[in-house]
């Protein structure tokens, strides 16, 4: 363990083996830092923050701060960052606004400089959140999604597994899994083909998802009729897509060509 003499580390925190804590870091009571973490200069870990194993936190990040919620009253709540994740300079993650609640980032996530994850968000494994992204409260992001720089996302919105959101987009409706969305407001522009291939999806999956996209957005069918047609494709990825859409409370992004909400 290596703790710089200028760091302020509460004796009521839990620090794992092999941890590096840099100059002028503040670790408040109740913080848990997993084994092998690196916490660089001027990082602040607020009470209720939990870092998994091997997490890297770069200069100036503030993790576990109080939620920016006008209804919030001081309660014991938490924020977690999963194993082997990377939090870059001046990023912020806020703890839950609910008593006993958790703001959660999964394993192997990458939150780039100046990104913000608000209270009660649920971020899946291997998610990439680029610089200047602002996630409002209660957002759900599926595994291996990619959110490009400068994106703003409305509270309670969902972004599906392996979705990609283009830079500078405004997202106020759900982003279906496997799709690419771009623009203000965000519109679907097709499949995230590069991400799908990197994740091991084969030609059969891509053909089925492309057909599902056409039925959903180009067939002019009502949503439920389109979903029944998509279900006939008999593909696991397509079934996941249908389940996500049926579970949407906000509605999903329109297609850029049709500008029709589904």
C-alpha cells in the first residue's frame, strides 16, 4: 500500500491491499477502496463510495457526492464503481438519492474526463462514456454501450446493450439495443455494426437485426404490429430488442428518415 503523506484518509474507511493513493486525496469515512486501485492526486472519495478491484481514478475526480436532486434529504446511500473500471480527470459520480440506494457502474467501464453520472444511474459492464457526457438521474445503460462526447441524456431514459450514441446528441427517449442514434433530438440511423462485430455477433444476427430495424421503422406498421412481425424472425438478439421496446415507458427514438416516434 502507498499513501502520500499529504492525503487525508479517514480511519473509518476500508483500504485494500496494493492500493496507491496520491497527493492531496481525500477519503471520507465509510469509503471502500478495493485491492490494487490507483487514486491519483486531488481525488475526493465521498462517504458511501465503493471502488472495486483495480479501479483507476485520475486527477480531480469527485466520486460519491450528494445527489443534485431538489427532493434530496440527507440519507445513507451509496455509489459503486466495478472492478477494473477507469475514471478520468474531473469526472463526477453521485450517490443515490434514496435511503440505502446505490448508483452503480459495472466492471471494465470507462468514464472519460469531465463526464457526469448522476444519482441512481445503473451502468452495465464495459460501457464507454466519453468526455462531457451528462447523464441525469435514474438512467439505465446496457452493457457495452458507447456514449460519445457531449451527449446529454434525460432522466429515467434507457440506453440499450451495445447501442451507440453519436457526439453532441440530446437523448430524451429510450435508445434500443444494438442501434446507433444521433442528433438533436436523437434519431435512430441504423445498426451499431462495428460494435456488434467486435462483440462477436455474426452475419445471421446482423441480417435479423437489419430486418427488424426495417420492420420497426420503415414498414409503417403500428408498433405492436411491427413487434409481432419482428418476433417471427426467431433470433435471440431480436428477442432482446423486442423485450426492450415492450418495456419502454418513455417510448423509443424515432428513425431519422421517417422522424416517426414508435
